[in-house]
């Protein structure tokens, strides 16, 4: 493996790592938004006590 | 790498979420149920008759409390995904990640996601007077994002400019102010509201401390597997 290809594969794996980090954080934000903040009444009622106990604005 | 991130986050989030849910059921839920007696009008604060501070409250309700356990585990799994993602980012830039350093991450997460918004929008007991929920959610999200950025700057920033920026990010949402109600109409005794906020913050701190420790521990294991494979290959 030449230095150039080693550097190239390192940067491409770093880029893949960044993409994975971005993905997992985005999924996490989606879950917190859905469970903690969406006001659809079924979700709101099911999560009501947790939203209060976790300090989210509830209703 | 995505599957390793997700695996670590799900383990850490479910474990911390389960413990958080049990702590909430023991310490927060009775205060919430007590407040609901005033919210529904079953009890009247400063009514004609003095009301006993000791009330018979319902015990464990399988459907309602079961849903609470599931949703608490979901919320902390969501938080764990953000936390483990940021841990992996810091690790790639040379920060040590393990269960012990995870404790600091967890406490920083508590400050960002719970204490910072709660400093102005205190955890609300049911029945409290409050401004429009959409406006409060926008303020909440902006405050959490600003405080999280501040925690990163305090942890990894170098020198005075980074710390000054962190101070501005921490203070600005509270100096600007959150959406507040026009009038106070809450029927719940202030003693119950204060106890609720204190209990919610205390349980939140315990849950985030555990979330940080578990996230650091599981991510250290998962990423060590990775390094081990790399050495073999």
C-alpha cells in the first residue's frame, strides 16, 4: 500500500465514520422529538407522565 | 460503524431509561398524581375546607405506568444515540472514552438537556399555567442546542474565546426569556409544584449520570472490538 492510497483510505474511512455519527445523532434527535414533543393526541397521552417528569413542555 | 453506534446507544439508553423510569415511578409519579387531584378539581386549594396534605393516591397502574416505562426507555435511547455519536466524534479527535469519562459526559448532558431549559421553564406539574406549547417547545429546543454547544466548548474548546462563547450560549436563552403565561391560573399548591420540579431534576441528573457511564462503557467496548479486528487484519 503506497502512502497515497493509505492516506486516501484513511480519509474515506474517516468520512464514513462522520456519516455514521451524523446518522445515529439524527435518528436520536428524531426519537426524542417523536416521543417527547410531537403533539398528536395518542402520542401525547401515552407519553404524558414522562413528558412532565422529563421536563419537556407538555401542554 | 453505524451498527456499533446504534448497538452501544440502545444498550446504554434502555438500561439508563429503565432505571430512570423506575426512579420516576417511585419519586415523581406520586407528586404528579397528587397534582392531578387539584388539576381535575377533586381537591381545591384554599377552598372552603382545609385540604389534608396526605392523600390516598393510586398505586401502580399497568397500562399507564407501563407506557411511561416504554417511553422513558425510548427517550433515553434517543439521547444515547446523540451522546454516543458525539463520544465517537470526540474519540476520533483523541479524547479518551470509557465508563469513567462517561460520567462527565452524562453530567454535561444533564446540564444541556434538563437543567438548562429547566432553569427558566421549570419542570411543570400538570395543571400549571403556561404559554403556548409550540412556542415553549421552540425555546426549549433552542436552549438545549445552545447549552449542548456550550458544554462541547467547555470540554474541548481552547482558551478564553471558547469559554466566553460558552458563557454567552448558556446565558443568552435566559436573558432573552422563555414564553410565559399572561396570568397565573394554576390550581395546584406551590408546595407540590416545587417538589415536582426538584424531583424531576434530581431523577434527571441520576438518569443522565447513568446514561453517560453506560454510553462510555458500551462505546469503549464496541470501538475496542473495532481496533482489535484492525490489528488482526
